[in-house]
C-alpha cells in the first residue's frame, strides 16, 4: 500500500475534519497498534506454516530409506546363530549344495536334443 504525499495529506486533512485535532493522535496510535498486531500474527502464521512444511519434508526423507525385509534377515540371523551355537555347520543345508542339487535334478529331467530329433515320427 504505497501512498504518495498528496494522498497522505488528503487523509490527514480528512481525519482532522472528521475527528478533530484532539482525537486524531489517539486514532493514529490505535491504527498503528492494529497494524503491528496484524504483522505479528502474519509472521507467526508464516513461521508455523514453514515449520509444518519442514516437518513433512523430514518425514518424507525418513520414509525414503530402504530397509531389508524383516523375514529374510531373521532367517539369516537364526541360521548363523544356530551354526555358531551347535558348532556343526554340516547339519544345516548349505546354499551351495541346495543349488547344485537343483541343477542336477534339472539336467536329469531334460532329454538330449539329439534324441528328440532322431526319435521323432518318420514322415
């Protein structure tokens, strides 16, 4: 609200005519207090709003962390603990042996390609 000299002078003269010279300083002080209170309330509202935005940003950043699934880590920890506690790792199936067993069974179930071609129907 930018008032030039002429607008300000007009408002002062109008105030003098309406309220008189004794009431005008009191009215000016009240208007000043109201404007100061309005500015304070506006600044407080802006601070609260920015605090809420910062808090939401922190929550979003915290939720972006990638955590491992709980089931897998619990299984690995229990396997490691049981291996260490009983001292016999042979009791537990090792991942390498499980993979080798799966590959062996897959190779046995596949028939060679040459058999499929030679044993097909004679046309």
